[in-house]
C-alpha cells in the first residue's frame, strides 16, 4: 500500500475573511446642488476583497484548484487626481469631459420648491497641463417615476459651476443660452476646445474650507 504524504498546508486551510475594502463616498456630496457651489467629489475607487474558503480536510491535490483566479479585467482603472496647482490665466486644451453619476446609496434631496427629487453629479474636465483635472458641481439627475435616474441636467441660469460653464459656451458661440442643447454643449467639451482658466475661491458651506479651483473663464479659438 502506498501512503500519500500530506504537508500541513495541503491538509488544511484555515478559513479567513477580510473586511470589505470599499470606501464610502464623501458625505459632503449628500447635499442639494441647487444651494452649493463649492462641493467637489473626491474620486476614491471602491474595491471589494473577498476571500475563498476551503473546508477543513479538503485535499488540494486531488480536488479542485486551491484558489480562484482573480480576473484582472475587473480591477479598478481609476486613479487619484494629482494635487491641484494654480493655473490662473493659463490657456489649456480640454482633453476630455465626463459626467460622474451619483452612487445609488446617496439619498435623494428635494429642490427648493419641494417638487422634485434630485441627486448631484459632477462634471469632470481633463486639462492638457500637468494632468490637471477639475470638477464642476451643479449637474443633477432627477428621480423618474420608476425610481431610476433621468439624463443628467445642466440649467441655463448660470448660478452654479456647470451652468456657468454652459453660459460661457453660449457666449463663445454667440448664441442665446436657451438655444443650446445639452448634446451640443457636452459634444463641444469632447472636441478638445481651448480655454483660458481663472483660479476661483469656493467655500465649502459645511466645513467652511476655502478651495481654489481652476475654472474656465472663457473659451478661445
């Protein structure tokens, strides 16, 4: 009779669990974007770590693989934004623009008139200088009858960061702001336009912290 020798590692694997690595979104995003101009989103990737457990006494040689291979394609591709530098008066090219939708876990807020449920989004612009990015608040989604998000909306009033950017686009095109569709405006931001930046101070209404942001002052040819 041939006996199979098993090492301690092969004979048993202790069950292990690891805490969830997800990080909650900044609580300061849970505010009504109709009244806030200074809140920005801090992009922190949410990653889940799950352990695989094997029953005690299971023979790793005779049974299935000792671990489940992690699919690299599921890894987060997000990276932290670089530290903000003062770009006051700098002419840049907007390399890309994205709207970041809110997490499902963020509660709905009421509009000032109490008629609509909304959640804040962020418009993120990517500048071609030193990998700088900037977040523009004021974009929002409305709650539809089925509980899902509407398409992101940007007002024409110019009273928040995203809306002010849309107003600047209308000036650049010499158009009435009410003649500018969301598709036209967002498509323009994707077309690598040139812009002159202005460093503007915004005060967070909750923390009272002052943040200097590099906002588009005007679009140029």
